[in-house]
C-alpha cells in the first residue's frame, strides 16, 4: 500500500510545486533522491560484490521503500515550510474519481510496460541465446534513455 501511495504523493507534490513556480524545491528533491539512491544502492552493491554482507530481496525492497518515503517526507517538509497552507482532505467523490481515473491509467500503462519487458526477456531467453538477450537488453535500455530525455522535455 505504501509502495503505491508514496510515488503518487511525491508526484502530487512535484506537480503542485511546479504549478507554484517552486522549481528549485523540485530540483533539490530530485538531486537528493538521486544521491541517496546512488549511496544506498552503491553501498549495497559494494557489500554484495565484496561478500561483506549478502543483501536479501526483502532488504532490497525495504531500502527501496525507505528511499521513496524519504522522498515523500522531503517534499512534505518543503510543502509545510514554503507553502504554509494546511492540506484539506475533504475532496469531493466526483473529483477523486476523475483524478484516480487519470492516474490509474498511467499506473496501468507502467504495469503493462513492465510485464511486456519481462515477457520479452523470457521469450528471448527461451528461443535465443544469452548474447541475443544481452543485445536486446542493451537496445531496450538505450531506448529507455531516450524516453527519459523526452519525458524531461515534456515536463518542462
């Protein structure tokens, strides 16, 4: 449940900050999040590669969730300091349904994309060599880099 609502609430904060012209707060949040991700996952990777500590899947997911919550708490703190408007959760049901119908389409598209990529990997692994899988993964990630660039231009 927290894994679903933390990116959603971070997205809401970012959208609100952008609408109020608080681009510095958004950029600082992105930089802080990136540095924390680099530090935490870099350290976990180092520990794993050096056989200092074996990181379990549960610990990895806990780290991901903790980093997402840090991001949300940062944006909430900026909201309290810069905006100083107490949030009201008395949202009419009709507005909430319209909002959720818009947001859930995006989440559904992300889930379909995720499972499509996984199905492609399973299909290529079954029918082709591991080298072909490597080429496909490289091409896919290269395409994702362009998508990140385009999404960044669209957001500005």
